[in-house]
C-alpha cells in the first residue's frame, strides 16, 4: 500500500492561526475536509507527542494518507518531518507552505527546488533531504518597508482572506486529484 505524507507548515496556537505563515496549516485542514467527504467518514486531527504534530491518518482507496501539522513551530518543522519519514517511510512526501515571492492567489507545485529562504523548508531539507513535492502558496507581494520575518507573521487582511480561501480550495482540490491519479507533474495555478 502506497503511503502519502502531507505536511502543512505553520505555527501552533491561536495567536498565529490566520497569519501568512500558517497557509500550510489552513490548506491541510481543508484537505482533511475534502478527504472526509470523499471517504464519507468524519476525520479529525489528534495531537501526537510521538510525532510532535497534529495528525490524521486514514485509508483512501489503495493508499494510506497521513495529514500532519507539526507543532514544533515553523523553523523546527524538520524535526517532525524526520520522525514521520523514519516511521512511515512514505512513497511521497508533500510539503505545503507559504511563499513570499509568489503573489497571493498563485500556487506552484513541483518536485525540485531549494528552500527559497523559507526557514521551515530549510529545516526539512536539513532533516530529510530535498526529495519531497512542494506546494507553494503565494503570500506576496511583501511591502518594501517590512522585513520578511515580520510580514509572514502578520494576519491576512479581511480582503485577502477571500483570496486565501479560494487558493486553499484550489490547492486542496488539485492535490486530491494528484493523489487519486498518482500524478505529480509540476503545475502553476492562479485563482
């Protein structure tokens, strides 16, 4: 049985819930909803100290799917990814995260690439290497008068939340399709 690990990056806690850096968490939560409907079963995240994450695992057709939201804080995301990688030995690891250099509403999915300065992705590369499928969700443009570190920790504005919701839905639907078809060709989408 093929195993798919889908890791959404973010920071735990109410304080960070709707920040730009939590785009990965938000998308994995929507994926949970889509899979619940697909398999007609109520799926929920549960806290796991072993995996340092909130986790939900289930069978989807002939695949085992593990959805994860690491609770290590963004810059230490690799710690949780390493435990998942070691324990499950997944055929496909999918990491979902915000991208400062893509405009809000743009989604880029591909296998290759570097961290682009994203500290959470850098930590994952340090712990498990570079062999994972990237789902980048644009949060740009970054204001010139604000550092990247401060910008990613800002909440989305009310106006931006409309685009955020559309991007989450589009990314989730496309990921579900990719898992169904086991097709991980690169793709760029925009709402």
